[in-house]
């Protein structure tokens, strides 16, 4: 199973998650502080994060992410980024 590591101001959280789940699913599983005001539907940017390593292990950016103005290569919405391999993510909390 892929390993997802979250770095944030309080430290670091890490979990293994089933392939095909999102970064938000992984954050909820390990208790990482990723907000999701819209319920994980891709209509806000509260779950925005920076992918530090393993961007190639995520599905390509979705239309929703592009509509929300995420245009930097390392910026993703946690609720839309589907995991297929190990990923390291930085959270702004």
C-alpha cells in the first residue's frame, strides 16, 4: 500500500492508504490537520496542499482543481488528488 507523509507546523503524520484513495482520506486516517470546508467535494481550497515528493504517484490534476486556480505543479486539493504510490505533502495549518 502507498505511504503518505504529511508535514505541518505540529510535526509529521504518516499512514499507509489503499491505492485509489485521496490525500484527504489519508489525512483523516492519520489525524493530519487538513481542513475540508466543502465536505471534500472540490468546491473550496481549504484542503490545498503542496506535494513535496511523489507527484508522479498522484492522478493528474482534475478540472475542479484547475477551476479553483491551482496552477502550480506542486499545488493540489487533498480531496481531488488520488494516490497510486508514496507521496510526501506539506500542509499549511
